[in-house]
């Protein structure tokens, strides 16, 4: 079955950086668009970034210029490099993909930006 496992979250000061990773299994990874989403306390889950199967990157305006999504098809991993972090980036970050009309998510990794 499809399994997505995120890691790399933590506590970081404003202006700092983190790199999130998501390992995928149960899919032909190279054929799938992969995305990162986030959900802050009391808010709905919001889309952050997508990398297509041909490595075209798309970003939400709120993270453009600060976050970079990338993928390693040999390792079935999608990354989210987050720089110049702000307190408003605090959220649980999820990676996701769609297969056969169904959406799949990992368990999420907590990112907290605070001094």
C-alpha cells in the first residue's frame, strides 16, 4: 500500500532553516507528482508546494523565494528546504500524493519557529 513518512521537523529560531524529507513507498515514485502541505493550529490544511513528475516546481505565494521542493527518484524521497523561516510557518507539515483518484498523506512532522 501507499506509505509516506515525513521527517526533519523541529524547533528553529526565526530566520533559520530546516530540511524536511518524505520517503514514499507503494507507488512508482518517478511517475507521481508530490506535494507538501501544512496545517497550523486552528487552521485548515494549506498547500505549500508541488513538484511534478518532470520536476516542475510550483509554490504558494507565502513561501515563494524561501522554500525549495526537490526530489530524488532513485531514493523515492521528496524534500522541502525551508529558509528564512518565520513564526507563521509554524505548522505540521505533510507530504502528499494522488494515485488512482485517491489522496495519500503521511503522518506529518512538526515545525515550530520561535525564539
